[in-house]
C-alpha cells in the first residue's frame, strides 16, 4: 500500500499582504490537524512559543499539536526530513516563503526533494487588494510570481470598493493564468482549500471548536501584517465548492487525462481513488492534483473492497453540474468500450518512481 504523503504548501506574498495573518488563521483553525510551519523569521506570528524559539535552527512544539522551525533556504531539505519523521505525526507542512527565497526557488526545492514522505501541496500567493498597484510598482517581480501560483488570495477586500476589487481581480487574473483566485478578509480562507482537516475522534464534524469561539470575531493577534482590526466580518471563510463523484463503472484513462489536462478555471484540488478497470485490473490509483501539479499513486486493491472510483474536487466558482457531466463522460461504457494497451501511458507519466525526478502537469 502507498504510504500517505504529507502535502507541503508554499505560502508567499510581500510584506503587508497578510500572509502572516493567513498563517495564524491556519494554525488557529487546525483543531485536529497537525501542522508543521517552516519560517526564517517568526516576526509577528501570534504564538508565544514561536517567539521564544529565537534563532535559525530552532524547533518548537506548539500546544495544539503543531510544530514550528526556523530555517534558511539551504536547510530546507534538512528540516523537511525533521518534520516528516513518523513521530511528528504531521498532516501538512506550510513554508512561509518571505525572506527564505524566491517562491519559484522554494517550489523547485520542494519538487526536487528526495524525501518520499512529502508531496507538493501548491504555491499560495497572497496579495493586498488595497495596495496591489503600489506593490507592483515597488516590486515588479510580482508579475513574475503570480503566473507560477496555484492559488491567489486577494486579501483585505474589505478595504476597497467593489469597482476597485473588480479591477484588482482582472489584473491578477490576467497575470495568474489558470491559478484559482479567491477573495479574503483578514486572511481567512477555509483550510480545506489547502489540506484535509482532521476531525478528532471526540469531535462532531462541523461543531464549533474552542478556536472558533476564541478567534471567531477577528484575528486578535495584535500584529501580523497589519491585517487584523477586529472587523466582525473577519470570521467569514472564502466560499468554495466541493464536488464528490462515485462511479461504479471504470474510467477510461485517455478520457480522464483529457479532462485533467483541460481542468477548468477555479478547480484547485482533486483527490481520491480511480478504477481503470481492464486497463490495470490489479491496482487502484490514488490521485493528487493541486493547481497545475498532478500525481498518481498505484496501489493494490484491498481484499474484498468494492471497486469504485471515488473523487472529490474542490474549487471556487466551479460548475458542479458541468464537472459531474464531464467525469461521467470519462466512464467506460460496457465491454465494447475497453481501453487498448497504450491507454495508460498518459497516466503513467505522472507516477513517480524512486529513480525518477518529480514531474508536474506542465
């Protein structure tokens, strides 16, 4: 069976955009999810233990099950090794790009890592809606960062008019290409956009947590990137849609790859298991897609388990009915619709073998 890999999310954005506030929000919303954080400067992250850590090379265990370490770029792989040790039991790792390196360099380092316990979780770029034009003037490299992002968070939307927000979104959309763009206030996006939240055994899914009660009216960190003024709208998560599909009929590999290669704007994450039927009767294929990144993991079918395709698609502004229709069209239709011997070649391009380097879907 395939070992569950830990997604590594790269979080980038210029000073003041709100990425530290977003990071604090992820930590406070973690509940049962164990998060590892890698930063080179603890700055205004609102966790006392993180402030105490002090210097590069330190690692701190936080009370909510999270770990934090301060690193420089040259030590990235070394600390990925530390954070992915089984005893840490982490569910996701977030790397704050600011001060470490250019975002594309961090992404390249994660993709090139030989650590088999991680999988790339996407590049999240945070932009300040109120200061976007000024930021582009001061930092022309913004136009280079946005095209490689998988998810762009347009933050501080409460500080601009509807017309100004529309103009920012149009400019960001033109630069970011197929990246998913979501709006946020106080960095509050739903963590499910980035990683699967773990629900503790003693918690009913959907119930309010202590973190919801303590921080639901605002960030309350007294710092961050200057993005927490206690606005009551701060508790609202950016909306997104989740589309679930279960299919009893196997999927045709070529038709599925055509769907994945042309996956629509707004579709950010895809996860689940795929049955390719006669194309590979021995294995089911776990699929992990985030932004432009795609990977398949073949594994033996569990004994006695019903052979189904089960997929979850997550995005913002997606056409749920349209996605379901497209996926149904990927199904094999009876004995006359059997894939040929070469049909799996497109899928196997995205299966990482131990001797292979990392691949992306581009």
